[in-house]
């Protein structure tokens, strides 16, 4: 995997060094600065050289250089890694997550392109995905939002309707049950209500965010870094900055076709074994699109992602 090449260097075994290293969980990242939770202590850590292939959620081994600072020397093997990329670089979002919640809302309108890209990224990384339809108290916009969310429900992705403003207790109870024992990242455009959900789930989240911001020396830019909130008992929630684009240039053609769950029943039914599912005669996927069994909008996205993957420039 190109984006983790230098991370692989970090994960090499070095028995002579390991005895001196502390072990911790990366709970926030801003640039090349990482906040590492190690027992009851928090350390502001950096990586050696220009390496920055550390993600929130990583278990790392570090060498302490002062009472509250350290250098990350090694990343433990990851269970999962979620990231986005353009043709020039990649952006790590989180490691070792087991769930991805795509937060959408009745208003402002959400982007189907961003939702589908998030779901494709989750499938490619082996992470279970859900949708959270927030602000269902905005009744005028609810029918249309439900209609749009129904596409993803038909693909097997659970859609949970919530309202922080109208039903905070019910929303909190539902989400806590879904989060239990999982490491979950929230993804969504700005304005979908992610911050309200975090504040509902994590007592004193605003205070914790300010403390993390100060520790990372990121000043007032408290929304520009990813951070993990430990909720106890193997349960954690990760808040990511709102973004409008989700590049997936790192996914190969084979990874892409399998990441569209609705394509799977038709893979292997094409006339040609190396079918790209674009314009080939006898393509099972294209026949399913024509028959209305595969959504045309989703297939258009597949076509776009395949094009993007072909534009990738070597790192």
C-alpha cells in the first residue's frame, strides 16, 4: 500500500529498542504532532524525520524525551486503516476502527457522492458502515431525506434516524447501544450535526477538545484535527473534520468493483474475465444497471472512481 510505505518502516521489529519504549494510543493528530495517551499521561509526540504515517487510533511505541513529550518509534500492526487520497498524496483518517458512521441530515442537503465514497472506503478497509440521518425534527425536509437515504438502506447499510434537538435522550440511548465495544469514526460534511452528536455522547467534549488543541499547539483551529474520545470498556468514538471531498485514488480496479456491494452478485458473470464494467458487451454489471437492479448513479460513481485511479501519480 503506497501511502503506508514509511509506516511499514516504523512497524519493523527492533528487540534491542523495545525494552526502552513506552506504549500508548494516539488520540489526536494535527500535522506532524500527535497526542498519545499512555496510562494516565498524555504526551505530545512527533515522528522521526519527515515521516507522518501515524493515524488517530494507532497503538504506538514511543521514546519519552521529556515529562510531556516523546518521539514515536514504532506503530503496532493495524487491524484496519481508513484514509482518503488524491492523485498526489493521501490523508490518514483513523486506524483500528471497526465502524464508520456517515452523518447526513435533513438540512442542509447532503452529498450522495460523499456518502457513496465513504461507504466504498469502508468496504475496501473492511469496516462496517452505518448512516445517521440527523435533524429529523425538520419535518418539511424529512420525506425527501428519507427517500434519498432509502437507496443505501436497500444496499444493506443500516440507516438510523436521530434528532439531537428534539429527542436527545432517545438519540443518546440508541447511539450508545450501537457504539458499545466498538471503535467508531464519524464522517460527514460540515453542517450535518456531528459536533452536536459528539457533545451529546461525550460529557465535556468541548473542554476535552480545547485541552487537546492546546496540547497540540493548534490554537483556535479546534475543528481541523481528528480526535478520539475513550468512552471506556473498549468503546471509543473518533470525530473527524468536516470535508467536502473524499478521494479514493489509492483503490485498484479490483478493490473498487468489490467495494460496491451491489456489484458482487454479478461479478464473474461477464463474458470477458477482465471486464471493466464500463462498455464491454456481455457485462453482467451493465446488464444489471440496464435492468434497474444496480442504481445508475452508483455505477456512474464507479466509472468516475475508476477514472481517478488511472490518474494516480507515483509517490
